[in-house]
């Protein structure tokens, strides 16, 4: 060891030795620091930092050796072999890198000790390789024992330094660097003490041209630069790492503090490894309860059984992200709707180290979303099921939305009407579908577009559009504040048709569709005005069907309606230009025409009468109605529509009552007769008050015995000016004006009152007018009169004609049944003169049949007349209804009735009508 000290003190430049020591310490300080930095880095970065440690530390260690060699002065000139010098530098690199790699790969104390052995051995190899690179005139003799000591010192102290370097902290780094530096310095100088330079004078060595100070400066500067650069990089990297750690720590604090999101980590198997406050708040688990547990417990049992947790992890692992919404369960078993994101976490080498899982409670958002979806669905459902079409356009006239009803209304092809289509294109397409001529379609489309846009700009709320196919739409317009608009389309085709039908029916007859009274009056007014200002003349024709009532009563209203329709069709074929044919009601018609010569009127009358008389086949019946027509001419017969119609009616009634003709022209006498009827009607209303009415009674007797069975009550009117007025004249007028109602009630009451005071209990027969049955509550009136007068109901017999029933059959039969229920007898009067006598007998249980006087007129001279009487009497016997024959004026007639089994009779032969005070009631009794 003395030789080592002597070598160090006498053969070395101590200043350079100090430089070498400092350089050695810096190199080892850098090596230890770089290895520590590499331990904190990822795998790829570790290799880089190990390489940096090998480069900076290895070069520094080699530079230490070289500087120390330059400090050595054995007293002989020498030089270095370049190749071996490079090999020694490489050995320094390899030894440093191998030791760093070993301690990084296996971060244990044993591995660190092994790394120190590798480092010490490598540094020793570097030293002795560098010594072998020395060339001088002589040879180097080695002391083997000192060589062993040098190598042992390096391999003993280096492991201590590496083991210490496993710990952290600045002092540890300095201590480890110092021990490693001591190991290198001890190895170097002990090895230098083991070397003896023996000169050989026979050899000559040429020394290099580079001076030792320059070489020394170069090596030191390069070494320090390399170490400094590496150290700077290490410092920067260390600060970045600390900053990253601080950021990571702050992020972790932030994550742990987030309460709105459940953020936690999973290991590759799905086990929870950390837990933030948001997770605890959302799922109810504290960190100590859930860390170490599988995240599958957040799923339902069904989802767990279906493998949903594993599927979520595999999806995240394979695709880089798993995102879903669904039910997740809390600790207490309740669930919430969650939005879940799972992302894999991989290390620097791409190895999966776990998953980051973020869960957000979106229950409220889901509920809102569901409500919005439901509202949207309901809105879509409402839009698609609206009876109206609807469209929304933007301010550029582009369609935003429309419903199916709109497309259906206009029959647009599928896929044509959709968002973005302009309103003009829709209009143009619609007209192209409706019109074959492209130019016509374009023109109409442009007109429609202009009208629509003009209406909208002017503030109209809607327009009505009629299509070429006859459909009518009401288009509602609602302009929006942004310039767009909403249009609604309502199909009002049926409404328009109904309104047109209503308008048509308001001016036309519902059965025949002929113009009605209102339409005819309007037409006639305009024709009168035209006639006033021109040379044309005007004829108004009143028409009444002759046999319509009999057809209606006998064959029913259905046949009657069919007859009216056929008549209307025929007349429409007859009527020409400037002519009109209208129905006023029932079988009452009216016509009007312009004419220049009266012959034109005659031609129309002949053509009309020909059609009226021409037979028609209706429901299996061959019928002919005939007609009565009255004509009034403008201006001679009237100068107003009302006067012309009234005078034509007068002429028509004259024609109806005439036996000679079916057409009658108006003359002034007709008007005088009408005025007389009007005057008579007024006089009838006061006839009761002025006691102008009185009753006569005609006796009714039994044909077999001749006994009196009752009296028929007959009304008479003695007018102060007219004298005795025939019932045939005033009864029709009374029925027309309504005076028959109070007159009939007076007759019933007066007859019952008088009969109640008779000394004998004969029946009285009172005639009822059809008007009374149709307009009066006859059962109540009869009941009231019987109570007031005290007449027994069995003594009262009411006579009705067949026409009383047929005017309103149901009402009449109901009234007759109610009267019969009072105990009053009902007789059918004038039997055999109507078309429905047998039907009348079948419809009601009459108490008596009164055979009309017309059957007895020729009974003594005609076998046919006698046969008719015999048939009616047989009918009465078969029905067990007694028959009373009217109009018996001869004994022969009475004998025939007696022979045929007639029950009762009345007539001039048996007694004339006279007041009751002139009847010999006592004799009768």
C-alpha cells in the first residue's frame, strides 16, 4: 500500500487528480440521478434514461480515468492506442448501462447489489483496457496482489452505492454518488500503484502532437458539457414530472370532490379500485364498502345473468369506449336512470391496467325526455290524425313540415312533398297533376300562387279554393313573425255541397226539385219588370191535377209522390226558354212564360195538357191525372206577381168546376165571385153572435117497423140580406176560412142541449167536418159538451165522411177511438162515394153505415142500382153493422129497402128537415 501512496503523491499531478475526482463525482451523481429518474418513468422512457445514464455517466467515468492518466507522470514519454482507448470508453458505457438496466428491471436490494458488482467489474475492465492502450518505450509490470485489491475494492464499494441509490432523496443521491466515486478512485489509484513502468532503451516511441493541457481541457469540457446537458434534461424532466404529479394530485382531488358524477376506477376484471364523492352520493356506497367489489352489483340480476357487465367491459376494451343508458341500482335496492361511459386505461406499453367509469344520474332528464317524446308523439299523432291538412313554411317559402292529411287531400305522389320543397313547386306540381295541357297548368298555377301570396300579404286569414276535381278547401293563413306562415287545409266539399243543396232546396221543391213558390215569385217579379220595359207580354198559368187526390187516397202516398215526380219530368221537357214551371205544394203547380202572340200560350197549354192526359205506369198501376188550368195575362189580368197568381188560381178553379173544358182564361166575373166568397167568410164569423144560425132535424126511422130511431141534425143559415143560404154554399167557405170550428162546436152543443130536454130519449146524429177532426181536440170537446148539457153519450151519434179520415188517417182514427170510448156512436156518412170505402170499414169499427142518396135515385128503375144497394146491405149484414139509407123519397124505394133487409132510412118520404119545436115528439114517442 506504501507503493500506492508513493505513486499518488510523487508520480501524479495532485491538481489534476482533484479535477479527476470532481469529474468522477459529477459523473456518478448524474448516473444515480438518471437512474432514479428512470425508475419513475414508463418503460420506453426508462430505456432512454438508462441510455442517458450510460452516456453521461460512462463518459464521465472514462474521462475521470483519462484525466487521472494525464495527471500521471512515470518519467517516461507515452501515448495511447486509439482503438483500445475507444474500447475502454465503450466498456464504460456498457458497464453503466448494464448496471442501470438491472436495477431498473429488478428494483430490489439484491438486484441493486448485483448491479454494483457489474458496475465495479465493468469500471475495472475499462481501467485495465485503458492501461493496455498506453504505448511507451518499455513494458508495464503489474503487482497481481494489488490488481486484485483494486478490482475487489471497486466490486465491494459499488454495490453499496447502488443499494443506497434505491432509496429516495437528495442526500441519498449524493451519498450513493460519493460511494461510487470512492470505489472508482480507489480502484484507479490502487491499480496505478500496482503498475511499474520498466523502460527499454532499445525502443523508441513517437509522442502525439497534441499537448497534454489541450487534451485535458478538451476531455474535461466535453465531459462536463455532456454531464451538464444530461443533468439539465433530468432537472427539466423532474420538474415536469413533479408538475404532472401535482396536476394528477389536483385532478384526483377534483374527481374526489365532484358530487354530480360518479367517477371511479376499475381494474381489468371490473373490480372497483377507487371511489369519489359523486359515486357515494349516486349509489349510496361508502368507499370502504365498495372498493374491492365488482361493479356488476350496480346492474340488475337479469342484466348480470345476461352478462351485461362483462359485455360493457369487453366493448370498452375492444372499441375504446362503452356508452349506454339504463337502470343502475343503489345500495338500498332502488334504481335510477344512468348515463354510463367506460373507457379503458392502458400504460405506456399499451397494456390494459383498468377502466375509468363515469356514471351520471339522468333520471330527471330521462323523465323530461320521455315527456317531450310523449308530447312529440302525441303531437305527431294529432297532426297525422287531424281532419285538416297543415303545412309550415319558412320565410323563404320552403316547406318545413306537413301532415299526411295534406298529402292525402291533394293526392301528391309519395315522397314529393317533404321538407325543403318550395311552395311554388308544390302548386305547380298540383296543377300539372290536374291538367293535361302543360301551358294551361302553368298559367293556372301562377294565378293560384299569385292569389295565395297576395291574400297572405294583405293580411287575409283565409281563402277558399276549388280544385279541378270539384273538391272545395278552406285554406287558413297565419303569418309568423319571422316571415314564415302556417296554412291549414279543411275539406269543406261536403259542407259546400250541403250549403248548395240547402240553397237549392230553399228555392226548389224537395220532392220534384221544381222551383218552389219563392223561386217562382222571384222569377215572376223580374219577368214583370222586363215586360214593363219591353213589348213582350206575360202569361201565368195555375194548374191543379184533377184525379190526384183519389190516386193518393186509394193507392197511397208513395204512388202519389211517384206521380208528381213523373209529371215534373214531363213538364221540364215541355218548358222552353223564358218559361218556368213550379210546384207550390200538393198537386198545385204554376207556370209562366213570355209571349208575343197569344197563339204561343195556346201551344204551351196544348203540350202541357197532352202530357197531363197521357197515361203513365207507376208501380204496376196505369194512371192518368188530367189537369185543370187557369190563365192570367199581363197586363190585362194583373200588373203585379201576386195579382197574376191570384187571378190564375181563380181561373183554374173555374176550369175545375166547369164541365166543358180543362183550361179557363181569367175574366173579371171570377174576381167578383172570389170577393163574394171572401165577404161570406167574414159574415160567417159573426153568424153565431148575431143568431143567424139555427138547427133543423130530419127524422130517422126503422125500415121494418116504421118506428122513429132518431134525428139527424142539419144546420141552416138565414142571412139578413142573402136570405136562407144553402149549406152547399156556405159550408165549403166555412171550412176554407176556419169558421167551421166555432160553428161546429155551437152545433154540437146546441143539439145536445135541445136533445137533453126532449121528453123522449131519441138519438141525435151530428155531422163532423174533416177540418174539425184535423184541428180540434174532438174527444175533449165531446166529453165537455156531454157534461155541460147532461146528454147521455149513448144518445149521441157523430157522422163523418171518408175524407175526414184520409186527410190524416192516424190522427183521425186516434180521435175516433177516443170518442167511441166515451160511449158515443160513430157512423160513416155518404158510404160508397169514395175510393177506399172497404179500407175505411176495415180500419175502424163503425157503428152505422149511411148509404149515400145517389144509390137510391135509380133503384126502382135499374137492376144495376138495385144490385149495388143489395151488395152494400149484404156487406153491412156480414160486418154486423146496421145500414141507414139516405134520400128515401118514394114508397117503392122504401119497399125495396125493406125487401133487402135495410135497418133504417131517412128522406122526404119519412119526414122533411124542420126545427125541433115543429116535430111531434109526443106522437113520435
